[in-house]
């Protein structure tokens, strides 16, 4: 019998992820003689690149030749995976389609999901290796799945399978030749992105996170020898990008073993040269040492501070209360070391208001004295979190709208993006949809002006020289350009708000193209930055006019700000796309937009 796998990931910056989840599942299953004697898997039946060339009918036709399909289902591939699997079932009704992954509903909440998807035969809950193994064994014997733990079907659900107690013993697709086989038949021009799991689990129970369930609170570690050999493989294959799958990197002192190895590999082989790290929420002294070592060699752009909100009621609602109490000290400590920080927040969390959202940003820049980049993310309601729980939704009056996948920095055809869906939280008992749109506009404003640098130096100079708080400066500027409709800022604000409304009406995908610069869908603040760069003199002339009218301050105060911003026409020979990539996208956490 033949097995196929579907684990689709979007392509960004010409890079595609190795299909790590299904790779781990098959690496385990093929070690079981009973399974390897009855099932075969050809890596040509492994579909992973979600790009503009992916054809639903063609993919379904190829996979329909298999007897079992394992689907890794996540928020970024839900609709396209559903369409492919529905087609497979039409072609071959005997093909068993098995869904797993964090995009499936939480155990006990699958009824409506399955009613809408008759083509799914089985949902696997939590870890997939053991459950998929037991499903294949059941197929070999009698197709009776009632004794397979951890599944839901259209007729029944079984008790959950226990967590794997020793993930170090689980085979690795990097080390058993599976990924070697996949790379050998590479039929595209994309570069690979690698993923290595350091640990499973997270001690936190954040309601917005897919691993916030108490099922995952115990952390189970990988053996260092296994991880070292996997990193060796990534380095030998000359793969630039590595995702460290660990929700709290730097929580333990011995994480230095990994960081030291990565530094050594970079210095001796050049690979990997880019890391995606999720830093531990609690910042121990040795975390800063690890981060600084990685930062010095360019493997770490900043230390992430997962703030989520400055509003205590919101943090309590998402089970993050009593966190970030020492934020000011952490920011000051990073400044002392000369390292940039990176704060993450989420717009759309319960108990947040329009006022508390704005107040939170002002607290950061006026009280905490934080001025590095801040990421303000949309709240995607994941089905296996409390945001997929009707009781939680009712309690906080959560309002959800469907949009295309909420991501940027790609050039996928809009018609294909609009075929896929994210459930985005756009309101609650404390924030109406209109307030949400206004908050989104404020996010655009503050990120564009302050956190991407266009007015940051000026605002800091005004506070130091004239005692003008950031709140006063930005509040007055906002009111001024909103009443001066000929200004560049008003034009950009108006375009951004109109586009956001169209996103929520499912008319356009997320992001904004600047057609004479590139084909990329930029984040709205980045697109505005490109337009400011194109009209830099006009923009700062308008700011000088504002300063004269509202503060009676001489135009010379703008010189420091004007000269601090990298000029794409002088430094990049007019290559606005390269400037935007390096300064506003890749380099924003490290303030690379400044000279």
C-alpha cells in the first residue's frame, strides 16, 4: 500500500520549509517492520511548496494513487489542503485521508469541522508519530480504528494517547536519509529552510497559543547529541535558514551548547547563517549571554520580549498576568549591553480597548524608554485554543472575521490567497470593529513614524530639548495631518484604512504592493516607508510646517532626523526594493534604516 503526505508551506524570499512534521511521522513509522513490510512511501508523493504554481487538480490526481494520505494541517494551508483532499476523495473514494496538526480543532470540538468535511476520515490529536503508527497497524489487520487512541472520526472519538516521554528516541528525517532522498529529487529553484526541534512543550498556558493547552506544560527535551548531528546535516547541506523549534530558547543554561555549535558552524562553514528564535519569556542572566554571543556574529537580530499587551486585564484574560513586571529593567539591561530588543504585541486580545492599546504604546516610549522595533500582530483565532471555544468567545464577546492568510513579503497571486482563510479577531466586549480599525490605523501610524525611524530621532530630540513628551508630539501630529488632507501622511493613512476594510470584506489579501518598486506584498508600514523615501523632502517639509504651527520650533531641529535616515537614492543607487528589504524588512529589528 502507498502512503502520501501533504504539508504545504508558503514560499517567502524564495525559500521553502522542509516538511518536518510529516517527516518526523514517517521517520518513526518506517522503523516498524510491520509497517515497512506493508506500506511504501515515495518522496515524489510528498507535497510541501505552497506557491503560485501549485495546481489543486494535478496535486489531487497524483495523491489519489495513494492508499493513505497524511495531512499536516495549519492555519496557513487549511483551505488549499481541504480543496486538494476533497478532489482526492472524488477520484479515489477508498483513499484514507488523515488530518493532523495544530490547525485541526481541539479534541472534543470536531463535530462541525467534520460535518463540513466529509472527505476527512480521521483526525489525529496532539503528537502524530505513535497515533499514525497505530492507524497503519489497524489498517494492516482489520481497519478497526476503535482501539487507536487519540483520534476522532465521523462516528466516534477515542481517549487521547499519552505524550511521548522520550523524543530523543524518535528517529529524525535529517539523520535517517529521508530528507536526503527529498533533496535528491528537488524539482524547484527554491532554497530550503530547515527546522530542528529542541524541546516539546511550554510551561505557559497563553490562551492565544496552540501550545498553551495544559497538555503541553511539561517540557520534554531532545538529546544534545541528536540535535548536534541534525545541525551538522543542515550545515553540510549549506542551508541558510534554521528555525529553532523551542518556545523558550535560553530558558536553560545548557542551551549554550547549541548556540556555541551554531556559532562554530557559521564561522567554519558559513551555514546556517540566519536563525528564527523564540526566546524564553523569563529572561535569566545566561539568556542575555547566549543572545549576545549570537548577536555578535550576526545570528541573532534582537532579543524578543513577548509582551502581548500593556493592559493588565488583557494579560489576565489570556493567562499572562504577572508577566513583564520587570520590562523596564530588561530594556535598560539590553541597552547597557548595546543589544536591540524586539517587543511583540497582539491587536485583538480580550479586554483590550482602543484607549488601552494607545496607552500601551505610549507607556513603552515615554515611560519604559523603549524605541526599537515593535511587532503588532493580528490575532488569528486558532481552532484548538480557547479562541475556538464557544464559551470563551461568548464570555469576551469575541468578534471574528474571515480574511486571506495574514502574512506579508510574498508575491502570490491574490486569487489564490483569497481562496484560503484565517479567522481574525476584530472585536470584543471592550473593542468594537470600528475601534479595531482605528487601532489598526494607530498601529500603522506609530510603527511608520516611530518604530521604523522616520520621526523617532526628532521625537526624542524634542523631548530632550523642549520637554515635549512623545504622547504630545504624536497626538498633535495625528490631529494636524488628519485636518490637512493634502499631506503625504493623510494620503498614506487614508489608503491604509481603505485597504484594511477591503481585507475584512474579503476583496483583497493582506499587504500592499508598490508596483513601480517590486511585486512583493509589503506590510502597510513598509509600503508607506517606501513612499516616504520617494518623497523624503516633501515629507520632512510638511513636518517642519507642523512644528512651526503647533510648537513654534525652528526648522533646524529636523536636520538630525533627516540626515539619520538611510537614503535609498544615495546609498542604494535608487534600488528601493533592495533598500526596503534590507532596512525595513530584514533589518528593522536592528535599526538598519539609520546610517
